[in-house]
C-alpha cells in the first residue's frame, strides 16, 4: 500500500484553496493542479508499505495525537519550490504555529523511523501543495500573477492526524483515510 501521514484541512479551507486554484488556472501554464479535497499538510510520506505495519503505524499516530491540541494556523502567501523563477511545485504557505507543526512532523518522523522507515533529509516546510509543474515553458503569466497576488489571511484549525492510502489512477490520486486520530492533549 502507498501510504502517507498528514493533517487534513477543514472543508472551508479546501473550498477557499479551490477558489485560488481556479484563479491560478486562468493564467495558463502546464500545471497538474491538486483537487481541493486532496489538499493536506503532509507530515510524512511513507510510500509503499507492508500491510503488516499498519497497526503499528496507527498506534504511533494515536500516541502522537494525544500529545497535541488542535493547531490554529493560517495561509498568508503563495510560492513555489524551488522558487518562482524555476517553479516545480506551486504551494500555499502556512504562517502561524509553524513550530508546533514542525514538532508534530518531528515526532511522526521519529515514530516511523523506529518502524524502519528512512528519515526525511529535507527540513520540514509548512506548505500545502496546490499544483505540480509539468512543463517549465509558458509559466510567465502564472508566476507574475502569484508574485502580485495579495492573499488575504485564511485562518483555520487542524485537529486530526490521519494515515492515508494513496491509489494512483489515470484521473489522479484517490486518498482513503485508513486511520484518524484526534489531536486531544489533556
């Protein structure tokens, strides 16, 4: 099974990001845009995982969730990796309680490393992937629009840590929630 651990977004955040993606699509460029209901904050991509590890992963997720309260965060800007001059991934950046989100990510990383998964080399970046660039040519209108766009702060609460299964299909990935743990310290 192809698995990942993430904090899902509330419906109102998905809807607002859907509106932003609609505006970005109008600017052209060869970009594979994420379906709004699939946008999430990835804590750890596990990749192909043996089914016999799922119960252990779920136990780790439950333990981590008990150590945290729901996280209030906010989207305040758009950007790209590695940058807007050579974009490969278009993202929405989170700018509130980043240290808490990074701490959750670190605990998830350590927990799954104890189960045999490799540690991520890159440091945690609190971002929500909106699209992946297919062809680098013809992105000028899009990147100029992103640079000039004033994104109004969008605050929301993340309150679950979820183990997702990702099934790749010709129409894009389908995400199924295999296990949910409510952030419920106290």
